[in-house]
C-alpha cells in the first residue's frame, strides 16, 4: 500500500497529519485539545475518528480521537503511522486503582498490564506493553516545568467494559501496584513498539473504586481540572521531544 493512499478508517493521507500526535479517546476531547493549539483545522471526521492538525509554538501537531478500547486504537495508530506519524501520546481518562490516586489525580504510565484482546492478536502476552522511555521522561519533565503533580507508574488496559471480571482480578492489580485502569494504552504501546514508533500515555483520574469516588457523585469538577492539566502537560512534552529531535538532526 502506498503511503499516500487514503487510509480506510481515519480518511487521511500523507501530508494530513504531523509526526507528533495526541490521542484522546473521545472526539469531544480531541476538539478540546485542538483548541489549545495556536491554529488548527479539521482534517477528517469518520466513525469514531475526529482528526485535527495545527501548530503550537511553530510545531506541527495532530490530535486524533481513537474511540473506546484497544481495537479502534490499534486501527487508528496503524493508519496514522502509515502516513507519517511516529510519536504518540494518549491523553485520556482512567479510574484510580490505589488509595492515593484520587479523582482529579494525573497518572503517567510507564507500562500497561495487557488485559485486552487486541494486543494478544499481535503478539503473545509475555511481550511487555511498555511506554517509550523518552516520551515518559518528556511527560515527567513537562509536568515538573508546569509545576503540576503527576504520579508515574504502571497502568492496566482492558476492553471488555461490562464483562464479568475473574474473581480476584481487581485485587490482584491493586496488589501489583497498578495505579490506574483504562481501555487503550496496552494496544498503543504494543503496536508502537512493534512498528518502531514512540508512545506514551497520560491520564486524568475520573474516579476510584476503592474510595467510592465517581463523577456522578460530585467529583466531575476535579476530573475536568485534571483533564485541562494533562492537556497542558502533553503539549509541553511534545515541545520537549521536538527540541530533542531537532538537536539530533
């Protein structure tokens, strides 16, 4: 397939997207992130994929929603990578899985527990889902430069939201020091590693099952504040990665 071929699901081709891509799950958050750019335009909107490309401080950046779950995330990343993207940062939401990860907390993933079905089709489960160390470092540095507290550690990804969980699985993740759980990072990390791309993940915490914290129980404002902060951190991380990449060339 030619790199300039229109990609079937995201409806983009080479020249439509930047090297650096921010990946929220929802189209609504994609627009919210794009509005933080100095300028942007909508490239495509098809199925769950709302895609915007613009500039921030002179750096070309694309924002693309992935939809919910690892299957649609893998499709999105594969097609973006075919047309020039190679650095991906998931900017999402997650549920806290440790007592110190309150609603409104921010977590930067170093790796993800592979509790999804998609990544297992790519490669056996003993292959780790690990974030690129340079992206992790850029996210950490971005948070520090903005004086925003962020927890750094392991996450978990699963894509069967309503399925009955095996007995003890939640407790096992808690005991394994998994900080947060969501539905996309593991596939993002695995696909990116296999293809030679860089990927990272930052999430805003919207609840915590151990603390009985839920948005509908009055923590929505905490999540929205954290969502704004994670967007700023992700954009700062792109600037850091851009400067590092420019120094190499």
